[in-house]
C-alpha cells in the first residue's frame, strides 16, 4: 500500500513540476497580446483565449500536489491546538472529505468531458479551437486529487513521514 501511495504522490509531484511552468507561458502570451495591441494596434484573436485554455491545466493539475503538501489556504484553528493524535484524526477527516469531493466532482465531470470530445466541441470564437482537451483536465485532475487523498490516508494510517513532504 505504501508503495502505491508513494507512486501516486510521485506522479502528482512530477505533474506539478511540469505544469508550474505553464504560468510563464501565459505571462509571455499576455505580454505579446499587450504589445501587439498597444504598440502595433493589432491585437490577436487567439491570445486571451489560449491563455484561458492554458490556465485550466495549470490550476487543476497542481491541485493534487498542493493537497499533499498542505499548500491550499486553510483555517487551522483546531489543528494548530491539537495534539499529534488529534491532529492525525483531523488530517484523516480532511483527506476523507477531499476524497469524497474528488469522487463527486469526477462523477459529474467525466460525462461533460466525454460529451465535449464526442461532439468535437469548439469555443465558437473567431479562432474556434477545440476545447475538449481543456475540459478533459477536470476529470483527470479530480481523479488525481482523489488518488492523492487516498494516498495521504495510507500515509497517515502507516504513520509514514511522507505524509507532508515539502518538496516542490
């Protein structure tokens, strides 16, 4: 079980390390859009839409790793005052809630992504790109989130120190 949990965590860490660079691509893209709009009076028709389509994977695929390292915004009024055992119970409850949330979101996101792919859905803009790859990121990310929550439960159950890695 620990090996599987470690593999899920390693996959999410690797994805995070890859997708975190998308933000720099978005910055360059938006810089190009601003320069072309104001310096050349020739805005692109695709720049803002591409930035929006790239932001989805950036945001979604980083989530499972951030769940693992505790990188999300949290109100830790209870856990800050809890002892080691109570803290572990609270962490287990939080992981269970994340697991359930991820499963529910996956349940609703999969049909939408599948429908988008099967219809060859486009954005209906002037550029009109297919958008199913962006929509497919939601169920993929929620599956990975659920798997990471389950992996964190395994780490908690076995008292494994990898439960809160801080490497990014």
